[in-house]
C-alpha cells in the first residue's frame, strides 16, 4: 500500500552520546507517529553513508520500519547521528516541535 506509512525522525547515538550502551548495539531510536510509542531498530547503513546537512550528520535516504506497538508501517527519515551531549541539546532544540504531539 503506497502512502500508508508516516515519517518520523530517527536518532543514532555514537561516541560520547552512546557511553551507556553496549558497544555492539547500533540502534536507531524513534517515536511512532501513529501511536506515540518509543521504538528502536538496528541501524542498517554504515556511518560513512551519512551526509552533513543543517548542522547535523544525517542519512536523508531513511529506512522503513514497523512499530512493535501498533504494527503500522513507518518511514524513519532523517536519521540523525549524535556524537556528544552538545549535539543532543542542539538536536532537541531544533526538533522538539516535530517530536512533541500538539494538544490543540
């Protein structure tokens, strides 16, 4: 079914931002645009395929996934690569409006 998947922003933590994670795990984290559940998926692209745009290293091709909570298809794009806490703060400031659900 073409057009049935919504798009969401994915985050892939590396370096200092991923210190609390198992080094063998390389996950993309996202929030489902259908139900609002937090999800993860294994990163498929190597970091060398990411491109620097808008101040963040991003994979603009994106990836398809399925929400484990509501079982609906979604497109994770862009996938933003965050390396340290300063980048995390900047990312949250830039994307906070996209990540929060409006109460209006």
